[in-house]
């Protein structure tokens, strides 16, 4: 029984997946455990599965059209508590990087009406793309929100799933790094 409890605690600690850096508030996350998705294609360094997302304003985003930009794909759904909790920091990032080479896309499997209610209620500032059930199913996420950061060539740089401690700081570090490349 004791060994089972230790195993569970070890797994939980691994799933947190973060280690704090030096005293300068730098936070470094380890790679996301493979258990967050049933899709082996989501490993860092792999190209993301091609996509075409249409946002609530009718703008269309494809992998090809985003080449040369750092992309944050933020997969969410309206009743996901961690999805709701990360909105303020996600909005802060959208504001911080609005004049830089970063695009924030938020695909969801939910319909337009549900997505619009969420946007209004939580003031989500990303480019929300509803009706993407086929793509989100293909990704095979187990935990939400699921965030994928793509480098300027469309390759997966980092994948995060579920709550991310210090979300804003972690993503700032990752985005700043990619923008310098």
C-alpha cells in the first residue's frame, strides 16, 4: 500500500513537470509527459498536423500562412475550469506580444454560440476558432487546456496540457526565446 502511494505521488510530481530556476524568477518546464495526449506526433521537434482554422471574424489561419511566426495554439472548452483560470494570463500575453511576430489561436470543438458566450463572459482576446472537433480529436488531448507553441517553421517547440503553474512567466520565457531565433 505504501509503495502504491509513493508511486502515485511520484506520478503526480512528474505531471506537474516544472522546476524553478535561479533567483531571478526564471522558470523552466520540462517536456510535457507523453501521457497528456494519445498522439505521439505532439513531441517537440515534430511538425504539427496541418490545419485550417477559421476564427470568429472569418479570418482563416493555415500552417502555411503562419510560416515565419511563432504560434500559440490554445485548445480549450467552455466548462473547463483550468481553461477559464488561464484566460487573464493568456490575455496578458496577447497584449504583450500584439506588435511582435506571435499569433495566438484558440481552436475549440465547441460551436460558435458557446464560443461567443465564453469570449464575452471571460473576455478572451485570442483568435477563437470554433467547430474544430475533428482536429481536436486527432490531437488526442487527455487534459485541457492544451497549449502548443510552434516555432517559426511550424514545428512543435513545447506542449503543455492542464494547468501550468506561473503560466504567464513560463510562456513569456518560451516566446522570448523563440523570437530571438
